[in-house]
């Protein structure tokens, strides 16, 4: 990892932590890994948030018919950062999107032109992989510390990691210890 890499923390929100059908059973593991990484990045940290669209369109209509619990305003506690993450995001850029993947103009702008990111968060098999692939396609070197991410299940987490591994060397899998060592 280069010294100018940025840490991207994807969707560490209540909706993915507990009490919802989207909760990751390994959320606490991802959170612990992220909190270990944060000091190494100083000001080079961006947080992202997923929020549901106010009015779903297209394929999102049947999606939210299946998941109506998630159709709440962006200010709902469901979409707030979890308590251990909330304070860490203060004073840092936060990119909020109505899409699972967070790669786009907003995130690129927040990264100040960085071409290497360390991508962490939840869910490995949804928002993380949906961010990693277009970032890599855009020429960004993506490093994924596997123990600072969590999936919908251990099997889903591993399947997403296996898929991202196919993109080497654009996407590199590692762990927190290796990044900090």
C-alpha cells in the first residue's frame, strides 16, 4: 500500500449491523478491522452511506416490494452510522447514495484524485463488491482487507472475495495486519 492511499469505509450503518433482514452476522469483525486501520490514514478517510430512494423506479420497484422495511427517509435511524462508527465519521467526507455501489463522481471527488484505495465495510457481497469493480475498471488500485469487511453470511463474504480475486492485480486481497505491518 502506498502512503497516499485513501481508506473508504462502506455503509457501516445500523441497517447492516443488527435488527434488520440486511444485517451482517460479522459486522463487529468488520468494524474492529476498520477501527484498527483508521489511525494509519489520518485525514485520508471517506465514509459512505446507503439510503433508499424516495420513489423507487425501474428494477428498484419490485426490489422494495420485497424489502419494504428499508423504504424510510435518509434521516431514519436505520440509515445512521452505528454508534462506534458515528463519531469517527465526524469531520470526514461522507458520500450518500441511493445505489449499492458507491463508485461515482461524488466518491471520486472526495478522494481528491487518489488512484489507490483500501476498501472496507459491508456488505462484501453487495455494496463492497459493487464499489470495487467499477473503481478498478476506472483505473483505481483497490485493496480489500478481508477482515475489515463482512458479508450477508460467511459463505456470501467468501464468494464475493473469490470474485474480486479474479480481478488481480486491479483488486488485491489482504488483511489488516498485513496493511499495518
